[in-house]
C-alpha cells in the first residue's frame, strides 16, 4: 500500500463525511487529483488506487505527462479524465483543446472562442467552467462577478464547448464559516445563471484545506493535490498560477 493510496483513502473519507454532514449524496462530489509538478509515476500510483480524474496547471507538462502515461500498457487502457485548471494562455489554447476533457479557468471570451475553433471535431465538446475572481483580488485570474452573466451567455453560444459551471479560488482564511462565505457567493452566482436559462451543473471549488466548506456550499468538483501527493517544492508552491492544492 503506497502513501498515495493511503492519502487518497483519507481524502475520500473526508469527502464522504462532509457530504453526510450536510445531507448530500457522496456521489454528488467528484475528486480531481491535482498532479501538477508530480511525475507520471505518481499518477500511476493514484490510478492503481482507483483515481481517474486528474488536474494539471501547466499545459505542456500536462500534455507530456499524458504521453508518458499512454506508453504504459496498464494505464493506456484506463479511461482517465484530464482537467486543465491553470490560466489558459492565448498561444497555448490548441493544446488544451486537443488534449483535455475539461478547462476550468476560462475568464475571457477570446480564450473561449479560440478553444471552440480548435477543439477537434472527432472529440466530444470541451467541458468548460468560468473562473470567477470571487474576492476581487488584484493579483488573481478570473472574471468579475458583475461581468459574469454576459460572459456566460456568450460562451454558452459557442460550438464545440459545453459550459458546465463556475470555478473559484478564494483567498485563504481560517474558520469554517469564513471559508464558506466565498463558496456561498459562487453558488448564488450559479443559481442566478440557472434561473436565467443556463443549464449549469458544476461548481469547481474547494482544495486540500477547505474542501469541507466547499462541499457544504454545493461543490461538485473538488481539486486536491497536497493532501494526496504531498507538499510540493517551494518554488512551485509560490507560483501564482497554481490553482489547486
């Protein structure tokens, strides 16, 4: 039994307990193992422990890792789901469109339009979430809440994309109630969009330190890295583009 197996079991138990606490079905929350900066061997260990959804922040690293895993027979036959959760640069949209199943961090129409044009026709539509700068932090990616409705309706009209929901990364705070507040705001934004005719079903929110608070406010995807794979190198941990931990 590997440390990653043990850690995954512990995270799954946290999700299960958090769901029971707020009377949600545990299967209503999916776990994304954030494997950024970790080698393909770490992903293999997680796959052996039953994990199928993985999140990457760095486009070229993620694509390279997918290629390495495809060369491993016991992995290549396993249906893995790849989520891109980092900022999407305009010059790298084709790699996201061609190699990922989800993109969580769309915050501009221009990026969404490029993804729509570049998504190969033989692949299913790319699942996308709009990243919302829920706390209005100057150094964070994400659209402002006031701009969300117009952006969501524009993206929903694009071909080859399927707008699934919203994503956020709140400023870290202590205390369950303080953690819940920004997640509650994101849920309310999603509910308003649904009432306006957009059939959204996804809230991508919650990481290693606050997944319980996110689940209490309706998270359907939680992005967990550190609690599964361990602490990253300090240089990676300081990178402002890291969007799941």
